[in-house]
């Protein structure tokens, strides 16, 4: 064990002291993935609307309460509005603007007065008052981007606007017990809790696939460098001639690959979390929603589930490397799982149902399912432990089989 630790420390120091290699392992993949994920919504927006940025929302016949709402300091969304009088915009103009990728919101006549009358009727004891106040959201139904943006406006802006109308227009008709609690003008805890629920649910279908994909990329790159390249140069045979046993050498190197891949995953999570909180505009098509963050318990679960996955991936890569002789064959076979994980990343994005319990028994895929639960704030510890134990068991069996064949001479070191 002591000799294995010596090799482990030596490999860690060799990689960390080489700043170019450390940058390529820890930071560069996550940053590149962050750029790609932020670029996708921009390209989709350009293809569907002809504009790289979001076009302003055209508000027709907007009441004073809505104008006050979007111009107030408490308005939390970075959206731009163009206010138009109903007499200046015809139905044909609205249709034309919608086809060009604009979203139009049209308010009914005497909107504020209708809202006040609604609360007055409630105050006077009418439990089922009628109101003619209405907001019409108009957009091109052929554009998935505009559909997502309209849904986001309905679920976010209009919900908060209803609260604003209650506070501003109910006035003297408020009854005792109707008032909502108030928060400070800026409360970071409130902001985190407010955005986290929705953001984590959206992140649960994207972030786990990214982390597994980059985890394998890190394991694949390190295994090629630490095992395949050294064997190809003949350095591995010289290393075996030292007093260190082959099991200590390979065990230490495998532990180093697992440890560095684990650290790389933590860095990836940190970069993606930073990207989430920088995404203040929170585009409806964004793959990294604004406000993603894990609680302490969820982060601990994340830390526990990654190392077993890194271990089994390292064991598989090492087995492939020592079962083949030519470098080009090794690279081709190591790249095949990368394609599988990339495909699974897109499949998970399209998936709506939560993972089944049996999926947690599949090595590595079970880790992806566990992380999906973690980001969806639904940590099932027994399934997390199950998938970790399966990864450790499979990784140990593969590693034992590989080292045994190396010792028997079946694999050429």
C-alpha cells in the first residue's frame, strides 16, 4: 500500500506541476462546454427570429399599473419593452410583427379599472366576481423559441404582475389577513430560494450528462497519457524493472487518474454554477438556467457519487489500453464510449420521466440517474449507495482481471 501511495503522489505531482496539462484537465473542458451551452440559445434565437439578441416585447394598450411594474426597482427580469397605443397598432401590424419573431402582449380596455372593481366586489362579499381584465400573448406558433419565451413570460412576469396588482390596486379594499409578507429590497437568501427550485429542475436534465461526459473525457485523456503513451514509449517496461511491484505501479497510477477526474468534476460543477448565476437574462432557451445551486446535503451526495463512477471508468480505460497493442486501436476504442456518453447526454435532455430504480444498477448510467435526482432536489440515499457500490464492484473486478492478466503475461505492459 505504501508503494502504491508513492506512485499515486508522483503522478499527481507530475500532472499538477505541468500547468498546461493541469489547465487542460481541470478548467478548459468545463469552460468550453459552458461557452457551447451559452452559444446554443443564441444560435437558436437567430435561426428562429433572425436576431442574435432578444427582441423587445411590444406591449399594446398597457395600463398604468403594468408600466409602473416594469419600471419599478423591484422588477426582477432583464426584459425590454416597447409600449404602443392600441390605435397605432392594427391587427395586421400585430400579425406581421409576430411573424418577424416579436412577442406582443395586448391588454384589454380599462384594465386597471376592471381590476379595482374585481377587488371591490370581493370586499363587498361577492365570492365569484366577474372581470373583463385580460392579457393576450401573441406570438408565432411555428417558432419553438417564441413558444418557450411566451411560456416563461406567463409563468414569471404575469405571476409577479398579479401580486403587484394586488398590492397597488386593491387599495382600501384589502381585508385583514390579505396582505402578503414583505422582504427586504435585496435579500440574497430570498433570491436564491426563489430561483433555485425552477433552475435545479431544468438543470437536472442537462448538468448530469455534462459532468459524466467531461468525467470520461478526463479519464480517457489521463489514461492515454499515464498508461498508453508511457507503454508506447517503452517507459512502462523500465518502470516495472524497479523494486516496485506491478500492482503497486498500476494501482497508484489508476488511483491518480480517479482522483484527478474527481477533482475535475468538482471544477466542472463550479464553472457551470458560476455560468448559471451569470445568466441574469435567463433566456427561455438557455440550457444553463439562472439560479442553479445545490444545498450542502445535495453537494455532499454529489461528492459521494462521483468517485465510484470515475473509478469504474478508469478501470475500463486501463483494461482497453492493455488489451490492445497499437496506439491507433487504443484511441479508437477509447473514443467509442465518448460517443455513447454524448448520445446519452442528448437523450437525457429529451427525457421527461424520472429514472427507474433498475437504472441505478447500470454502472455509470446509475451515477447519471443519481445526479439527476440530486439536482432535482430528490436525493434517494439508498439508490445513491446502491449505484456507488455497483460501480466499485464492477471497477474492482475489471481492475483485478486486468492486473492478473498483466501478471500472467496475457497483456503486454
